[in-house]
C-alpha cells in the first residue's frame, strides 16, 4: 500500500458525482466500452504504424506513462529486474523484506537504510536519458498531452519538461516534509544532510524526521476509507489506490482527451497506476516500449499483445527504451533533433552541476554534531558504500560528468547479445 504524503484528502469530502466518476472511470475499467469519437486506427501492431498516426497528425494528444526502465540507462536501477533491480540488491540492509525500504513503519523505527538509498539516488548525479528527452521532444512538437511517471528521480524535470505536463505519481525528491509535524522542509537543507550521510531533522518540532516526498508504503488514511471504497467498487483496492485516485483525479479528464497512449519502461505491476492503461478510451491506440511484455491483465483488461483480436489497437516494441524512442524519432523525422536535444541538455546540466558543486564546497559546515549523529552517519555511510558496490551507481557527479553517459550494464550486455526486436 502506498500513500501520497503530500495529499490531504478525504474521500467523503468529495461530492457524490466526483466520487462516482472516480470510481467508475479508471478503477472499474468502464473506458473499455466508451470509444473516443475520432480515433486513428493502427494499420498493424508495429511501432512504424504508431509513427504513421503521429506523423499524419491523427495522434496529437499523446499521454506517456513511464517507469523505472526509462532511467536505467542513466545508471539508476529499476525495482524488479532480476539481478540488477533494487529489490534484488538490498540484502546488505537486513531488511525484513525488500520493499521495507519504502515502508513508513520501518522507516520510523530504522531510518538509516532509506537515507543511505536516498544518498545514492539523490538527483544531481544522474543525467536524463534519450527517452526523457524524447518525451520533451513530444512536448516541443505540441503533441504531448501529459507524462505520468512512477519515477522519483526527477529526470523528467531536468529535460525542461514543464510541471504543467508532468505528474510524478509516486512523489519525488523535489520536496520534503517532516513526517511528525508535517512542516515542509527546506529541500536544499535536506539534500545537504542526506549527501553528508546525516539525517535531516525538523527545526519546528525538533525531533521529526524530514523525508523526501516519495510515496511510501503504509502512510495511510483511516482504514474505513479504504474499506468503504472496496465495498463501493466491488474490487479490492489498496490504500494506495484511494490516494492515487485522489491525486490523479484532476487528470482523469486528460485520459478522455488522449488519442494515443505510449507506455515506456515499466513492469506495470503497481496498481492503480497500471490500470491507467485502460483509462484512455477503448479504441485509442496504445504502444508499449519495454524489455519485456507488460500490462497484460486478466479479465480482458490491459494490453492485448498476443494478437488474439482483429482489432489492431496495441503495438509493442520489445527492447531498450532508448532504442525504441530512437526508432520512433527516426520514423518521425526527428532523429537529429533528439540527438541535439540530448547532447545540449547534458552539456547544460553538467555545467550547472559543476557550478553548484563549487558553491557547496565554499559553504561553511552547518550540520549538527554529536554522538548520535556520528553513529547515524557511520551506519548510513556503510550502507551507502555497500549499495554503491552492488548497484554500480556513479560515485560522484564528476564521475558521471567525466564518463559522460553512464550505461546500464544489463543494457550494454543485452546489446552485445542481440539487437532489440520489434513485433
Ligand atoms: P519495475 O522495476 O517494476 O519495472 C521496470 C521495467 O522496465 C521492467 O519490465 C524491465 O524489464 C524494464 N526495463 C528496465 N530497464 C529497461 C531499459 N533500459 N529498456 C527497456 N525496458 C527496461 O519498475 P516500475 O514499473 O517503475 O514505487 O515500478 C513501479 C513502482 O514499483 C515504482 O514506482 C516503485 C516500486 O515499488 C516507489 O518507489 C514508491
């Protein structure tokens, strides 16, 4: 169960119409029976067919849904890939179970593992990938309706994609809040502490831990709201579902408007984000770009990737995200533009980061000292070091800057073995 910590929401505060529309559109999959008025049909299930409808102007309101797979080429591990995924590499943390690193109860008791992970993953070390820049390019060409991301790494923002076109559905490192008194933390102060292996504490209530506003498992509203929701829909939803619905509510209408859905780099295993693939109207074409098939749900929901029906609604590109978007960009005649956006974007970010690094070095040491802080620091340093070894994350910004793009080792190996396939 996940919870949007920045949402102050109570289902009963919504009027009945709103509650009903929330329940019956996305969560019950009713969109399957509601065709969009003017929807382009794909000539076949290929990425080329998708390019054709964008190129011809038939698809000009595109929703892009993304996950951790779009950031692995930047050096950030995904969650569920065997061997390289985060959840397979947390043994050193002695967690009761892998997801405990994002569990609020566990965090309150033992915050060091999360802060060690946050130290490794904190934005500022990682450059956006070709896929992130492709999404920005869709925006530059006025065909991006919205990007819904599950990622917390803020790489979408670093491309210059405006917040008006972005929903970080699982929160992000861009802001932080005291888990005790809910006072917003100063993100620069939080960042400095985290990067120095120190736990940021609230200056208002003195003792509260300040946590980046990443969606955690188990930060919950009163149980009755989830229960009432489950009863009203007849489907068992997690606590996360309710909050996600609240968070996404204002965006549901966008799915109604969409004329193409592109899903990139996600296993589509976390609900209800995954069920949003059914939130577009029932004939809207959908493209999946991923290393493996995803989003094929039971009860005729989700992607139809096996070609059982005559309706060619769903297309798939199986391979690396960056390979998929490069191919799409080429087909659209945007190949050079994408390369240029990527090159220039990296150049600007690197220059900015060097300046920030220099400014940080000049700042006087303001972090608290003391026995407890020293012990915390030691634990966080140890854990972060272990994590760094298994995840192959770049050690410093400079390393990333010097090495240019950090490549996902799995991606590189896969490239050697076989070229991405298309079906
Ligand atoms: P997952 O790790 O579940 O899925 C990543 C998907 O991307 C997998 O299907 C991989 O095969 C694929 N993939 C990885 N690298 C790729 C590449 N370079 N090219 C193409 N495909 C690639 O990650 P998510 O689906 O994003 O929640 O996970 C959803 C949520 O689960 C996350 O937001 C996270 C986690 O619990 C929170 O952090 C709160």
